[in-house]
C-alpha cells in the first residue's frame, strides 16, 4: 500500500494555533509583538511543512527493505545543496533573540541543534517505520545548527548597532536591556 498525506492538513491546525495564541496574549502584547508571535507561528508551520510534507507512507511491496543504518547519510560531503538547510533555522535564532528574556550564543546553538536533531530523528523514524521519502542526514544537522548560529549572530549584531529607539526594537517581546 502506498499513499501520500498533503501538507494542507496543517492549515486548520495553524489557524487554531494563531487564534489561541493571539487571544491568550491579546491584552499583554503590542501590535508589533503580535506580529512577531504570528510570524513565529507561521515560520514554525513552514518548517514542519518543509521538513515532513508531502508525507509518504509505503508498506508491503512498496516499503523500503534496506537495513536501518543505511537510511542515515553519514557522508560529510557538502555542496550548494546545504544552502536551504543553512537558511531554514536562521529565522529560529532571530525569533529566539526577539522573544527570549536572556539570550546567549550557546543557547541559540543548542536550540538550533535540538530542533535540527529532532527533525532528523523524526525523518529517520518515518522513513524506517512508514517508508517515508525523507531520510536522516548528518550534513543537514550540521548545516541547520550553523544556520541557527548565523541567525543569532546577525540578530545580535543588528540589535547592537541599532539605536535604542529603533523601529525594529518594537518587535521584541522584552526590553532590549534584558538580553
């Protein structure tokens, strides 16, 4: 048996999530902060969509019959195909900088690594147990983590250089002196 689940299944979940978050924080957040939260929710669902959909399920004669270890790409060869992975988690670090009270480069890298590792493990498990198309890749893990590092460094640099009353600071969910 073989069938595909479209990423369109995320749309109702996305809309309900936006409604709940904005309703919960309606009185506490400014319009700019609501935009930050909404953009983060949209970004999160976009990463889910890009990392897992279309979700392919293959069982029986269509299933991948290779052993589990061969489903992980351990090759460290990198080319321009890692560029999307570098870009994918850079916004996560930007949102981390905008939303967290205390930020550090270590926490940004740990966050990027944790999210990337979770994606790769889930891709491996869906590939192994359901015959999905996506496989685990060590280069993706490294590129996503480096992307988060670059996103954090860019945010830190940008908000250090900006004047204290800059328009962009209105998007932060905390006062600039806290980070």
